[in-house]
């Protein structure tokens, strides 16, 4: 039978453990408030610009947060994943397990031992999976439950990802073909845009030339009219002057 004193002593011990856990959590949060933590947040939001800026400032892409996840695990955007891979992030690193959690500075709780492929397979981020496969991610890595990424995709009912992970080489080839097609389409679009701009410039030049020529013709015609008017006024004045000279002689017999 548990006595009242024993209950009180256990309550005191529980309170002490609770305070210690709170202090540890607060300490972990304080030590985790770094550029690397900001990188985790940026990757989680899919903020490409901030991710690029933080990596340029020296944030470690291999940094493991208090829950055992890296920025690569958090990334749900292809561009962010490519930036992290280019910066040296590991594409097959597992989140901490119960045995390894403490070594990451976090509480000794199981995070499943999942790789970035497991995360993306569960979330349905097929484009991120293609990028990870191009980065040589291990498709056969298993989490603490013994599930490979393809098993996680099956549980999450992402059939497209199941097909991708069942034949990763074909998925990589398809990704590369799509990238080439996209690049060709972008090049063709750029060429078409340049062609349209060139045609627009040529049309503008033609219209300008025609306008200049029309102005020149109008100016020449105006000059001709002015010359004709001057000649006509000169003729009238000459006739008037001649008549004025002959007027005094009309009274004399011829």
C-alpha cells in the first residue's frame, strides 16, 4: 500500500522532472536559434530567395534540428531542394531514431528514421522526389518500421510516386527528358519573342520611313506651290507695271 508520504515524494519527483524537461526544451530552443534554424524554416516554407541568401551567409545545409530533421527533409519545393543539394546537403540522411536522438541534441524520442525520400513520398511531392533521385538518394533506405519510400507512398496512396520509386532510373530519365523539353520550349519561346520583337522593330522602322517620306513629299509640294504663287504674283506685278508704263502713251496717236 502506497503511503501519503510516498505519494508526496513521487509528486515532488514528477514536478522536478517536468521542470527539468521544460528547462532542457528552452535551452535547446535557445541553442537552436541560429542561421541553420532559419534555413530549416525557409526550406519548410519553400522560400527560395531566403534559402539562397542563408546558404550564401554560410548556413550549414547538413544541420540537424532538435527533431532530427535537416532542411532537405523539410523542403517541398524543387528549387529549394536543388539549392540544398548544390550546397552539400545529404539526400539520404535519416531523421533521428530513439537510439540516436540524443546525439543530435534533441530528446531521445523516435522520429522514424525517415529520409527526405520518405518525407516526399508521404507528402506526394513527385517533383522533389525526381530531384532527390537525380541527387543519388537511396530508394532502398528503410525507416524504423522497415518501410522503404515506396512503401510509404503505397500507404499514402500516391500511385504516381509508387511507379516512380519502383523504377527510379526511368524516373530520372523522364525528369531529364522533361528538363530538356522544358529548356527547348523556353529557347523556342525566347526565339519567338525575339522574332516578334524584330518584326515589330522592322514594322516600326518602315512606318517611320514612310512617315518621313510622306513629310518630304508634302514639304516639296508645299515648296512647289509657294514657288508657283511667287511666280504668279511676279507675273501679275509685271503686267501691272507694263500697263502703268503704257498708260500715258495711249493719248498719243500711234
